[in-house]
């Protein structure tokens, strides 16, 4: 995708008022700036920024600071009037960064980068989940579910690997790149979008080396936004932070063109019905309707793979109508013994433990059988980890793991 740097104010899609405000804020922050430095901070051409400086000079808010030495670069600084105006602006809006892109350009961008139906092939899915032990039946179900772009519910007993599985979904798109704007403008309100917590920069030689590429966009991998029991409903709306004096984009906006995982569904500080009611329309229309604190309403694309994960019974946290809208429901349950053994061997290797073949039979036929615990992936991972800790503490590193140590680790891990 080629995103050329705008040559005129009109091509930015932004109002002159908004850009004048940003120029004042940058000059206030730095004290004085040359035209090249200011254009670099705004990610705009000099042909756009210079007329703004000239207008601010006419308004007596900006002046030229000359060093008196021949050949020195001209620097611009705020006058007393400009300082007053910048202070008034910063009290209302603390954003200080590249120029935003207009809302309309953001919406077009998200739609152009949307995950298409049938874009995931079997080989890509199996490669992304290559460090997991899963059945072909799960792959056969998961592939069509992700391809459908419909919301997905993954449920099952705690420890079956739901979160571990979901965390690997964005690996499916590891070789894909999208563009994320630093910020968008809804009329004259700036909302930051790029978040290094979720948006991982991608290598893009064309973007980095071509001076005509619009620097307001950041090349990134497709995002994976993960939240759990800490999720609050207000993080799904545009929020104004009074301390930083900046707006924050809702989480689903940051997840656009990627994956949004809501883990531990039903364990948030609000009823799951409130979340479902909030997203009924976005899930059906693939559009989300937002508003600013000043009452201005706007809509954005809802273009992401939305995944819910829970260890609760789905029928206890959602009504039939909502479950029907999810489309795909996938249950993760106890593993067959042959897959469970693969997990056991994988974790022996991970923890660099030595064990006889008979120790696996002891784990299954004695520890699991007598306790009624299902064969799920968390047991080999966690119990062998405890066993390693015990052996290191007792100076037994490198020795063969035996039944006594394994049973001790099991007792420490399981609640009786």
C-alpha cells in the first residue's frame, strides 16, 4: 500500500485550526524549532507547515529567532501572545505528536486492510500453532471459524489451554503488515490510535526510505489485543483522561485489522450481558458507534476477529439469542492419552528433566486416576515445573525424576 505524503493543507484532510494548534503546542514544548525540525515532528511537508507559520506570524503568536550568524537555520518561537494561546490549548488538549489523519481516511484504511474471508489456509494455521499439541479435529473446526470473521467463543475446563491457544492467533498473520495511524481527528478532536503495547512495528524499507511516504502512518504487524477480568466497560468507549488531558481510543479500535481476545469471560466486574448488549450491533453490522464527551457521534469499522474465552458454562453467562449470534462455539476438553503424552514429553524437554517411560504411566494411572483429575495440558506443564524446582533445591539437578518427587509436586499443585 502506498500512502503519499500530502502536499497541501487540503490534501491532509485536516482543518487549518487544528494544525495551527499543533504547531503552537510543539513550539511551546521545544522553545524554538526550525522548519525542518517542525515538519519532522508533524510528519508533514514544509509546503504544508510553512504557510501555517506565516499565518501565526501575522497573528503575532510566532516570531523568528535569528542567531545573528550568517548561514544559521531560521528558528521559530512563540511570542508572549503565542505562549498564552499555547497554554490555553494545552489545558484543554495534551496531545503532542504527529499530525492526525481524518476520520474518513481512517475508516477507508481499516476497510482496505480488513481480513478477507477464506484468507487462512490449513498450513498457515498449523504453522502458527506448531508449538502446541492439538488434535486435527480442533484444527478442522478452528480454521473455518477464524475464516468466517464471525465472533468466536472458546470454552472449557480451566487449564485446557484456551488462553494459550488464543494468544497464538495473531501468529497466523505474522507475515502480514498493516498501517496504523499515530492519531485520528474527529472534526478538531485528536484521538491517539498507535499504541506500542498492541501495535508492533514491522519492517517496511519502502516506508522508512521513501521521503514521499506519509509518516503519519506506522507500519505494524496485525495487533493482538488481550484483556481478561480487568476489563472495564469504559475502555470500550472514547475516554478523556483529565491528568494527561488526552483522549484514548477504545480497545476494539486498537484491535482493528487484528484479533481482540476477551479472556475469562464472565469474571469481569460487570455482568456479561452488559458487554453483549454493547456489541450486538457492531457484531452484526461490522460498524461500531462511538461518541465524544461533547456529544459528537461517529462510527468506525468493526474489523477484527473477536474471540471470547471462558471456563464457565456459556449458558450461565449468555442467553440463547446472543450465543446464536456468536456463530462458532468451540469446547476444549480433556485430551486423549496419546496427545497428553506429547505434552508430557514436550515439558520434560522444556525443563530438561530425565524420566523413565514408566513415570508417565504412574502420572496417568495413579495420580490422575485416583484423583479424578482430567488429562489436560496444564498438569504436565505446571507439575513438572514444580518437580524441577524441588530437584534443584535438593541438589538433584541432572538426576532421574522419580515417583516420590512427582507425587510431592502433584500434592503441592493440586488442592485436595
